[in-house]
């Protein structure tokens, strides 16, 4: 049986002795370190660290208080994540269901931690699929002139289920700044990587007309600025003149599924540090 663990995520100005300070603190608290990774952004003079440790016999509330007292003078921005906390995930989706189906199957096969608690859509297509996986399906259509009403309905469900993470699994609606502000670095989006070259509708048609040689997918945290949030994961695949538009669409969907799943896993396993609208992802 896996032992309970906790993860410290730290960002602070770089200076000598930071690794020693953190490891010594945890040693003196009786914590057994399982994984320790760090990175220095020399351009920004920032130190970033992820430390995962066993928590058997440790009062995490007391440890958190003592670490805060040490971290303050060092200018650390930090958080302590408990592995025993079961992250509640809500999925938002529109008509395209490939990412939704992939994520639900991964949870069923226990490939992802946390657990989905609700699926919300502005279309009715996926209700049978979602209920098959034993989840509630909430359908809130977007009608002309009532976008804010629909968004309010979505937010009400998210609050009711206590969602910790929101996944936009090809949810083709723009979230308002007020919505995004409620969940900073807790909304993950997936889209093709043609932006900004082929913005708008029919991106694969545009790419085909221009004879592109690679297509890709990008997963990122959502910010108020559309599709400009910190990137978590990306991937590409090569294509050729033999590929038709349907071929591009299929290959793009395959990439979107894999890239989104990797981004979700990294978030759920507390591998991501966000700073300056960018990420460090410790594998």
C-alpha cells in the first residue's frame, strides 16, 4: 500500500543554501524525502523546487506553520499539497467528445489520481456516455443574449460539487474574466497549436491550404487573456502532402487527447510551478 505523502512547492529569489535549508528542515521534522527536484531560472534569479516526502507520524498542520516561519524571511512563495486530499475534477465539453471520452476511460483504468465529479456541457450529445461512467451530466445551452445566465448555471454546479480543478475538454465557449478569477491556475484548456497563425474556425482547413508540415496540440492554464495562459504541455506530429483534412483532424485529436491527459496528470500529481505566466513541470 502506498504511504501518505505531501509535496512542498517553492518559488523564491535564488541564493546559496536553499536546498540545504529545506532538506534540513524536513529532516528535523522527521520527514523522509522521496523526490526532490529544483531549477534555477538564471534570467529571473528565481529558485523553484518540488519536494515530496512521507508524512507518517507527522502533524502536517504544525509542520506547515513551522515551515511558514522559516520561509517568510527567505521571501518564499510556497504551498503544501497533501496526497491524501482527493482532488475533485469537473469537465466542461461541447460537441467534440474525444478528450472527454479519453479522460473518463483513464479514470476508469485508474491512470489518473483525483476523481471526476461532474460533466457540464452546452450541448446534449454526451449524456449517455457520461451516465455510463456513473457521473452526473449537466446540460446548459447557450442562447443568444443569455451567455451570462448560462455561465452562472455552470458556476453554481462547480460550487455545489466543490470542484478543485476544471478541465475544458474542447469546451468551445469563452469564459468571462470573473469566472477565471475564481479558479486561478485551476482551469486547464486544450487546443490545436496553430494559434495565432490560423485563428478562428476551420484551422485544419487553413493549415491544409498552406501546406503545413507539422500539427500540434497545447494544454495550458486559462487566464483572462484568451489562449495566452501558462503552457503546461505540448506535442507535435509530422504530416505530408498525402494527408487530407480529415487526416489532419484525426491526428490533431490524437495529440489533443494525449497532451491534455499529460497536463491533467501533472496538475493532479503536484508537478507544476507557475510564475511569470510560464510553468516549470517537474516530471
